[in-house]
């Protein structure tokens, strides 16, 4: 089973290796524009990030009411 790479910022699977760098491997996310040396190899990360964003939005709504 091959591991899929995911963006650490948005969890998208639309991550490609960016070959414009000289020696270090850099990744670029087509969805959010993240560029960096880190990707996540976890099939559940996209779902977990979406749930975390929903929780953060709810928390912001609650604190704005106060």
C-alpha cells in the first residue's frame, strides 16, 4: 500500500513536488498554495483538519457573542 502525501496546512491530496529548488525537496499545494519542505503521509489528515476548522469556527462564534 503506497502512502499518499497531504498538505499540512489544508489536508489536500493535491500536493506535488516542486523542482524549482536547488537541493532541498519542496512541496507545493495546488489547493491552498502552501509551499514548504513538509508533507503529511496520513490518510486521515484531511478529515481531521476539516473537523478542526469547524470546531474553530464554532468557538469563534461563541466568543463573539460575549
